[in-house]
């Protein structure tokens, strides 16, 4: 990977951190005390598609999401574990 590739990767990271922050802000309610997880899920799903097209892996994208919104990732993991148990 060249220096140019590193710069592009760093720009993508910055861009997606900002997009994740924006999605979170759009979904927060009541003085930022609650999060509309259904709306956030839709916004994150759209960002995942965009991130894949830009060359970011799922795991890398989810690490970015988890670093900013760990409660959302925990909610997603809980839902998937409940579905597996059923």
C-alpha cells in the first residue's frame, strides 16, 4: 500500500466517522437522551452499502460504529442472538 492509498484510507475513515456522527445526531431525541434505534438502523444500513462501495470492509465499518455508538452495536448483537435462539 502506498502513501497515496494510506491518505485515501484516512480520508474515508474521517468521512465515515462524520457520517456516523451525523446519523446519530439525526436519531437522537429529548435533549440527546434517547436514540431512535429503528431510524438509526436504517441510516447505518445505507452507510454500510456506501462504505462497501468505497472499499471499506464490514468489520472495519462496524468497528467505526462501535467506537462511537457501542449501545447500538450491543442492540444489534442482542437482536441477532435472540433470533438464533428462537
